[in-house]
């Protein structure tokens, strides 16, 4: 059993990782519960994970016997350092970030602060407090204008199309320098459009489901002529669990100091096919509003996950139609939340 710090635990992927990892490890979770976006669903996720009402004590610790979670901002260096000093983690899983490409186009400054300075604070605490293993969320968006499909980890990532993507690329570069200087094992995971229960309401999946059900138009950019390599969230949690096991093995921290892995479904889906699958699952036609391609958007994403498979003997397995059916079923039972 390892002692793990999980950041961004009230987030969509964070909740699934928390649930999975807490079964086998001692997980200390943090999140700042920012009300910048998706605040209500973050509280609902915590209510679900803790099995009770969401209330914090005077130290900002969630009153719960089920999960160990504190409200803490990764930009608060003083409290972050105290946490690292007190807890002596074996490993950090860093998911906290400003997410959402569109908002990053409107408000790049907050993305720079949280995603670059915040990441730096985490990795610097790892160095100072001797945490030798860091697993962190990067993103498929680092591939930007890359035409080399499917994307492999060695494909060109020099053309990010927005500051969110650039911030994730910066994380990878900082991690590489720390891994080589300080004998830390740093693994960055390029997630490809993750979906599933407890999804972020700002992402297309829940917006589309909600609007199709309500007979409200959905916006399709570039006339829906875009592809996304969707990844079901349980495949992300499974990959992180296996990677953690691998990182905790013996002295592997020194053998493989820095790695980047794609984690994607491996089957790009055209957005029109995505909408028609939702229509079938919901038994209702979508009203489509066509718009030009938005600034900062990629046309296509497609992951080659063979490196991940070689490393942990696993790559995403959930078929897109089954994953979407499970997501729609979850949504139908939780309309009040999402
Ligand atoms: N969901 C996807 O499709 C996807 C794709 C690629 C990469 N990612 C990356 O995976 C990670 C998790 O994504 P998600 O979809 O669960 O997003 P999310 O927004 O649901 O979760 C991020 C969490 O981080 C927390 N957070 C933000 N700023 C913080 C700060 N300053 N201090 C502490 N906590 C803070 C938020 O409150 C939120 O709960 C992110 O790093 C994201 O960039 C996600």
C-alpha cells in the first residue's frame, strides 16, 4: 500500500481515480473546489464519494470517515508545503488543472497560473520532500496541428493551438527536467476526450444529451466534420491504477525516469456519428446548428496506445457505443446533478 497525494479529486476524472485508488492505497486528496466552473457537480461528487453531506472543519478538511479530502489550492505554497512535510507521500497523482479549451481562449492568465505555476509548486514540493514518483495529467491537445495520425508519443508537439495545450506541454518539459536532474520518476498521461458518468457539464457529452432531450439546438462546429478519440473514464482509472503499481515496483523510479503515454480509445469517431449514436440512445433527433470551426480547436485526435500497452499490458477497452450507453443511463438517473 502506498501513500498517495491525489490533486483535483473533486473533478470528473479525480472522482473515478479516487474511488479506484482508495481501495488499494492510502489516498490523501485535495481540491480547491473553485467556483470558476462546474461548482455544483463538484459538491455532488464529494457527497457521493463521502456518503454524506459536504461540510469542512476549521482546517478545511472534509468531515468524512470515508475519504480524506481537504480544500487546498495548489497555488497556496505555504499550505502545500506543510501538507508535503506532514504527510511524507510515496507518490503524487496530479490531476488538478484549469480545464476547458474554450475558456482558456478567453482567460489565458488563470490557465497559466494554475496549470504552469500550480504544476511547478507540486513538482517542486516533490523535490523538496523527497517524493520520487509523480504521475500527471497532460492532454491530447499538445498535438495541436500535428498531421501525423494516429498520434504517437514521438509525434510533433511544437504547435499547440491554445494556452491550455501549451500549459500541458510546459508540464511535460518541466517534468523532463526534474526527472533528469533529481532522479524522480515522472509519467505524463495524454488523455484523449474522456467521457462517462459524472462528466464535466461543460463538455460536449452532457451538453448534447441535455439539449437533445430538451429539444434545444446543439452547436456543431465545422459542420460536425471533426473526429475525437473518445476514452471511457473507467479505462483512465484502470490505466492509472496499473501505472501506480508499476511505479511503486522496486527501484523502477531510477530505471525509467521520464515517460509520456497516450491514453485514448484508439478509434476516432466523427462528431456526426457521435450525435447519431446519442439520438439512438435517447430516442430523439437532435436539432443541429452549424457553426464555423472555433479558434483553438483541433480537427482530429487519434491515439496510438501501443507504448502504454507495452508498459502496463493494458490499453482502453470500452467500446464507444457501450460507454456512451452507460453514460446516457447514468445521466437519466442523475438529471438533477448534471
Ligand atoms: N476530461 C478530459 O477529457 C481531459 C482530457 C485531457 C486532459 N485532461 C486533464 O485531466 C485532468 C482532470 O480533468 P477533468 O476532466 O477531471 O477536469 P475537472 O475540471 O473536472 O477537474 C479538475 C479539478 O481540479 C481542481 N482545481 C482547479 N484548480 C485548482 C487549484 N488551483 N488547486 C486545487 N485544485 C484545483 C478543480 O476544482 C477540479 O475539481 C486535468 O488536468 C485535465 O487537464 C482531461
